[in-house]
């Protein structure tokens, strides 16, 4: 299955210079947050597949303007063609506002998700906005990852974790890292094609 993972920045290739064949063999689109609702609507209109999304730390606007035709997977395990996909959006709380969580709040969300995973037989892909702490994140508070994501990866053992939040332009960008749990972490900043 070919998955288009996107996050943080609207890609000129998929927006300004879009050609329908760019989505021709894509079977699933996954947004890891901080993208315009109009951009997600544009992509799902031309795709012949679902578009799943989680919230980024700048996606409070989705409450008033959710991307039409797209599926929010926050705090759910979404099944698609045999894949079990868990959504846990948001970033570490660095100020007051929506789509930001303390470690304790995120750990509570993870516990509920792990209970749901018992019913689905596990998790294949975790979709987040922030990375795990110490794995592709940064030292400044707004761009630190969640330590509890490391525990989730060790316990649930998904094949992939897709995230965003750390942009290429920050100078500390790693597209793909293998976590010590064996999970492959992919930073979907702008866009990335993943064959599963």
C-alpha cells in the first residue's frame, strides 16, 4: 500500500504545481497536523482514497473549520485495508491553547488507546504531531517530544510512527530514524511517500 504522509507545510508540488498523477497510486493520505483545512480538502478531492488526520499545535481552527471529506482519528484506532492506525495529535504544552498536552494528559490518552488496541489486536501505525522525546525532537520546549511516546512504542511495537512538528528549515531534521523499539519513525514534514 502506498501512503502519502503530510505535515506542517503545504507542499508546492502538491498544491501550486499539482498534477493528478501525483496521487494516482496513493491508497491512503495521512496528515500529521498543522496544515490548512483547505489544503486537506483539496487533496482528498483529487485522491481516490481516505484522508486521515490528527491535530497539530496550530490546528485549533479545525474546531470551527474542520477539513470536509477528511477523517479525524484523534484518540481512535482506525482500520483500513488490514492496517490498524492510532491517532494522537497535539504537542507538548508550552502555553495555554488548544491541541497542547502535558506529559500526564498524553499518558492518559495513551492508556485509553492501549485498552482499545486490545480489541483490535494491536497497532500497526501511530500518527502523532510531535515526535517521541529524544528521537528527532529539539531541546526548546515548543519542539520537545513526549517521553510517554517512547513507552508506547516499546509496549505496542507498531511498525511505523508518522509525525511532524520539526520542520526541515529548523536545521535539526531527520526524515527517518529507527527507534530502539524497532519502530520506524518518519517525519512527514511537507510530504513523504511510504510503501507499506
